[in-house]
């Protein structure tokens, strides 16, 4: 048995209430679809062998991966959430019942610590329940502040309440960790960074060489203003006559203005729709370089996915992106958030066969070491172990 952060069961911190030990860990993620549901599933699969008989999950029955989550064989505390605005309003009246349900389940399964894996509007409403009777709460904070132009961002006061009630915080980048400290006053000793690994199942990982044909650039994911797709389209014009490239844009949320621009660009192909998890391996395998031309970022889920496939990435020098790409080893970090800087980085990587080969090899190596799921879960476990062994929030610890 491999216990949290230790080599022997006797070393596992045991939370107690009236002398009764709480032995078990609960993973919570109530979202419907997207990276959050994939993260819960993968984290549960990775942690289950380390905590035999002691790991539980709580998922929404409306999750697109609910059946896959149940199929892990882990005990599941099922929650009925919602699938749209109308059902969200209706179901919100059931929150008092949900709180009672959770209290019963926490006691029945002897949960000592809850790890909330993804932001959800209901998290703040039940955070105090997860901390009841001496239990601990650790929250993974993906974004400390909403992204500009983001649809339906989590209200700041809900996130502030959730962070304020948490005994520990996990972030996926130093950038977000710093924002949590400065914005919410969370002590540094209660924040743990765990670099995000690839969430793409069945990734086709292979060494890549710079192709003889035009290089395929890939912009992947939801199109939001802060992600700089307009900047990338301007960059394509700067590349004319410098290096042969083609751009594939795969994701959802393209506005009419951008769609019209793309339709007039012969070297740009658009696939505007929601992409299922099963399609990502094929999409990444057909790409030569991933482009993340963001104007700001906490971190990106598509960058580690590309690196795991051996696809080098080019990113702008903002937020946590600079932590995800090793310049010259796994891709390139543009010198600025500008068309000139992006064009220069693309021309350099697409035109240098040896640099491209080195970055592909580096991407595969990093994905199997510092950006691996083993490294990620090790760091999560360290945070959980320290939080479980320390006093509840209100007194700092070293």
C-alpha cells in the first residue's frame, strides 16, 4: 500500500473527531463536460492504486464522463446538478438538501479530507460542509481572476468564499499561486503548485521531424478574446513569403467577424464546433506546431496535451504559459505579444529542421518527467499530506 506522501500506512496523518479517525479522501468535480470532467477521471485513476480502499469520488450525474467515472469502481457520491440555465435555477433550491446529503455521506464514508478539483458555482455553498467536524478542505484553483471576455465566469465573491474556507490551495502554475497570495491573502505555506499534465486520453506520442510539406500550425480550444486568435490571423499575413505554413483552427465560439476573415484566407482552415475528448488524439497527431497566441493566461490545457504528443508549442510570454514551455527545448516563447514576435518564432521553428527535431524530443521527455501524471499526483499528495497534518486554516504552518 502506498499512502499519501509516505512509505508506510502508519505514517499517514489521521484526522480525528472525538477520537474517531477519518481515513478517506474524497475527490469532487461537479461540472458537466470539458477539461474538468476529464481531470477528475484521470486523477481518480492515477490515485486509486496509491490509496486502495480509501479513495472516493463525487461527480455530477449530468457529466459527459459519468459512466466512465463510475466504471473506475471507486465509491461515488453522486450529485444531481444541472444542464442549462433553467435547470440551474430550479436545482439551486435543492442546495439545503444537498448539504444534508453531503454531511451524511462524509460521515458514512469517514471522509477526512476533500479535494475539490474544478470550480463550480455550488462549491462555495458547500465548502463549510466539507470542513465540518474537523475535516480538511483543499481546493484546486485554476484561475485566480476571470479571463477578459470569458463567458459565465465564476463570480469573484464565490471564489473568494471557497478559497477563504480552504485549508490548502493547489494551483497549476506559479503565476496563479502568486495571484492567490496577493488577491486573497492565502499564506504561501498553504499553496502547492502542481504543473498540469496532459488531459488527452490515448495520446499518440511520437517523435516528429520537420515535414517537407507546408508546416501545419494548430490553434485548439474555445475561442475567447484573450486567446488572441485575431493576433494569429494577422501573423499569418506576416509569414507570407517567409515560410510555407497552413493554420488549422479547431474549437468553438468563433464570432462572425473572425469567421468572415478566415473564409477569405486560403491557408487557414476552420473547424468551429465543440470537440469531444475522443477526437483530440487525432487532431494533435495531424499538427506540427501548436500555437497559443494568448494576450493573458493562467496556464493552458492544450500546451501539455501537445507536448505529450511530441508536438512543439509556440506561446506568448504571458502568465503561466512561460512555465509550460522551455524555450528552445520543447518549443519557443515569443519575445512579445505581437505579430512580429509571433511571426519570428513561427518562422524560426518551422524553418529550422534541427531545432524542430530537438523540440519534439524535448516535449516527449518533459511529458514523461516533470509534466507527467506521476509528478503531478506526487505534488498533489504532498499538499494533501501537509494539510492533513497541520491545524485547520487560521494558523499558518511551515
